């Protein structure tokens, strides 16, 4: 019976344990969306995780939504990430970059002046987004992508994956949750297209499958994962039948042979995402969301998932693996430091030996 501390293979990625650091936006990137020394230290501190999945990283200037998020679409950004991956590898860890195109969840105040906000359809998201110097602002009204432009968006992801290899990443995770671009294509409320990318479920899953195919063709399917959260309404997203949508998505993705599915379990009446995954996915599974150590051990031991990812616990506990192994208490974290610039609430949480 496996435990959290046993190794596991996710495709071509070898994990020393089954404790995964979940992707979390922390908003510390420098000028030009370049990863900096502060980010390098943050990830180095947490390298004892079996796998780190980075914060959402835009594959293009157009894909940026939030302030101070890192990119992976030019040489300077790749060089910044290389310092991060080298530090993690030197500490014995593995790291995958999460590619996050925000689509309509964006403000022009957070983007390069030449970067548009695009989406499957011209449906503006309700709600506000933070912009440095302006506070909370309305999200942009997006421009609907023309059919002929979609292949270019897919290629942006592929080019970002090429840079990920050059930057030393062990893998790439496609962010298909939280109301961002792939989920906007998947969902009936945000996809009102009448071409081959809209309407039927087969059409609505097409974009996500094409991106997974492009990533797989670029770096190998065994280094590609993808993250979903069926039924999540975050960022003003809605789908009429998420059980049907995600069953179709998983059935179409399964033959690609990707390294893993990263599932955020969510208690919503419309769909049981865990049940959908159990019925439609036979590959490796990372399970996430509100799972403590005891439950994580049970889930892995029972074979219901191959690894468990932890988000909030990793903010204040850079040595989470050690704390779990020794039964040590977990440190809390300060909300005020989640998205602020600088080291406070980011790299200043001590490990056990320093306490």
C-alpha cells in the first residue's frame, strides 16, 4: 500500500514523494514579467516536494491577466525561470510550469500596451480585478477570437513549452480551470461561438484538446499535465452540463498519454468531479483541495489518487514534507502577504530547524 512518502512516476517525471506543491499566484515577478531572485528563493525553499507546479505563467503577452505574474514567452523570462529550475534541481526537487492564459479575466492596466484581451466570445466577466496603482477595476470587455486566429493561440502555448524545456522545467501543466481561457472555451456561458469551436460539447472541448496535442508534440506527452475543476463558478464561469463536458474532455484526452490529470475536487450540486474522473480517466491523478495529511494518506493508500497537491499549507510551511513526516504542527500564514510585492509573507516563513 503506497504512502505519501513513496516515489511515483508521472510520465517521464520521477517524484521522490507524492506530496505536490499546487500552483498558487503570488504576484512577485519583476519588470518584463521576468522571474527574479525572490522567486528563485521561494521555490528553492519548497524543493522537498515531490513536484512543484509553479504559479500560473502566461504563454504570451495577450494571455496575461493579473499584475506581477511571470511570463514564459521571451528569452529574458526563460533565463529567469532557468535560475528557478536550477535552484530546485540542485535541492533535489522536480518542477513543472503551469501555463495560464487568462483570456477575458484581465485588465489592460496589467498588460503590455500592445496586448489585447481576447476570449472565445465577446462576453465581459462580471467582477473586478486588481491593478497596481489603480486598485480594483472592471475587467476588460474581450474581443472574440476569429476562427483563423485560434491556431495562433495554440502555437503560443507550444512556443512557451519549447521555452520551458530551454528553461530546465521537468514538465508543463495546462491550466484548464478557474475560468481562464481553456475553461472559457469549455463552458456554455462563455462560449457562444457558432464555428467548429462552439455549440456541441465536441466543439467546445476542441481548443483544449488541440492545446494538449500541441504541448505533447512539442515536449512529449509524458511531460504534460492538465488541471481541471468541473463546476467551479470562479471568475463568473458557468456551464449548463459540466458532467457531460468534462466526461467528453477526459475521454478525448485519455488517448494522448499525458503524464497526469490534476483535479481540484469541489463540492457543488451540478457535478461530482471526482466521480467524473473515476469513470473517464485511467491515467495518473493528482488530487487537490482541502485535503489534510490523514485524508491524503488514505486517498493514496486506497489508490484513489497517485499524489496529493497542497496549496495553502505550502505558503507558511516551506518544509511541508518534513513536517508531515515528523508529525510536526503546521504554521499559519498571513493573508496580507499573499499578493504583495517583496519578501514579507513570501520567503520569510521559517523551516523547522530555524524556528
